[in-house]
């Protein structure tokens, strides 16, 4: 996939509408809302600096959270502007409007190299609806459009799709980097390619699991996602979280246990040789788990290891247990397999790592991947939080900040925000 990236000649002296992803976590400190993780902000700075070096006038646009109305200050981008100015020493002006006279006047007042950030795009109803009039209003503020928000590229919104119909459209450097790294997983990965999928929700990973399992050499399953595979094999999971409960099942009509069963069936004849002679199934779920009455358990005496491979008993005591982490045998097996991988992609923790009693699986997998000298790509908000907690943030070849967009991309989908940026062959 070749994307159109801007050259100095494209941007020199121009007003540039730059779509960034500043959807960052905020928290209250001393009566002020402040940024607590600025990774996404820092990812945009190479593109901003490139534009400054070429005397462009820069108009940053982003969403933040899911505001119900345009007057909810909890979702204002003002704290982001303050963070750029104060914490990063990157001067920007902030306008508390998305479009309209105030926004237009502020854009017109920009000097070459200056940066302006507009208010939260989602304060305007036309953003999520991809309203043509709103898209045209945004486009009228600038000469060209650059999308540097890969993590928003799976949304067909006015700022990702609509604006690109009115202005020359380019990919920013952060977006290009995300596409390059994720494409490398599917195009020509070093073998063996191992995919590690965990986390709480299998619904987020259905497409990626289905698509990546076709090209991967091995798929390692953990977290609550594994419960669907365990259940699909006819093994009781008791109180374990399953995304097939009446409250949250059947997203778009998908039966997640049946999906897991179909995935296992589709690849049951494909084997991976461990140690050169031990055949393993391509789709591998835990052989043992740590279980407890609930995820808030604090007494180690309430935690038990259950051997899944033996088919756990179904007594009255077992019925009160939830599977909350991969077990020691699974940790050993997964770690050995990951040590010999040529390429690894990891999305989703192996257990409830926030509770120290159930953090060993996630920590061990993180360490095994970090120690692999080959291509290692990790992504997803929960995964990033877990590796931060383990002190391993700088230990991977690439950390994707894209979340759902990355999984959609790895599902083989054409993301609507990417399509206008593709260079036709």
C-alpha cells in the first residue's frame, strides 16, 4: 500500500489542516484537567515540525472522548493545548470553536510556522455524521489536508473522509509509520509469525483473529478471549467472563463461542512443530489457568491452578471460580514459542494484570516478547498500559497507538480514512 506523503513543495507557505489524534487520557489535578499520557501527542510532532520547517500555517484538528454536547468542558482540547505549550514547550494557540467566525479569524491571523488547535471536533454534530456542509466548512480553512491520525482512520467522519474530498490529501508521517509496520505483518513477515491475542473482549478481535490466523504460523490466545475457545472445546469455564452473556452478546449477530469453534476447526489440520518434533495446533489456547472467586481476590489462598488440558472437574466448588490468568505451564509454553519467533504481534493482556495475583502471565509474555531480537509489534491501550506497568515500554521494535483501527486494518479491511490517501499504481 503506497500512501501520498507531503513534500516541501506541497506545503511551503500553505495553510494546512492537520488531522491528529489527541484523544488522550485526562485527569483532575489541583482543580485542572491535565494530560496523563501524551504518546499520541508526541507521535504527531514530526509532521508538525516538518510543516513548520517549510513555513506552513498549521491548523490542528482532533476529537477527544465522546461528548454528549458541545458545552461539556470535560472534553475540551484546552488541556491538550496547555500540555503542548507547557510540558512539551511547543507553542500553540487554542480556539474554543471548531468552525465559524472565531475559528476563521484565528486561522487568517496565523503566520508561517505558527500552530493553532481548534476545539474538539465532536462538539459539532456534523463530525460523526460526516456532514457534507461541516466537511466543507473545515476544508475552507486550509489549502491542503494531512491525516496523521491512523487511530481515527477506521471512522468515516467529516475530518477523516469528508475533508479529503475538498482538498489535496496527504498522509502524515505517524500514519505512514503505522501503515508500514502493520502492513509488514501481512506482506512478508519473517517466520515464524506468532500472533498473541488477549484482553477482555473477543468482539474487538474477531476480524483480526480470522484474517491473521490465515497468514500466521501460530496464534496464542489468552485473557478472557481464551474463555471462548475453552468453552468452544466443551470445557466448563464456570464464572469466567464470556462475551456471550445476554447483556452483551451477538455484536452484529456474532456468536463468539461458535466463532472460536469455527476458527479451531478451520485450522485443526495445521500443525506447528515445537522443538522440531512436538506437533502443536495452530490456534493455541491455555493448557492451564489461574482461577479465583473473583478478579478482586486479595488472598493468595483463594487462587488455584486448573489444568485445562485434563478437562477440569465440575464440582460445586469449581462452579464458583473465574479464570483470571494463564497458568504456569501455559506461561512456560508461550514463552518458549515466543523466544523462537521471527515476527510477533501482540494485542491484549493475558489476564487481569491490574491485580498482582493475576499479573504473572502478562508479565511473562511481555518479557518473552521484549527479549526476542526480531520484529516485535505490540498495540492496544490495555497492552500498552500493561507493558508500562512492567517497565518494558522501550523494549519492542514498535508500539502501535492505534487501538481499534489497527485491528480493523489487520482484518484486511480498507479503512475509510486511508482510502483517500492511497497513491494509485
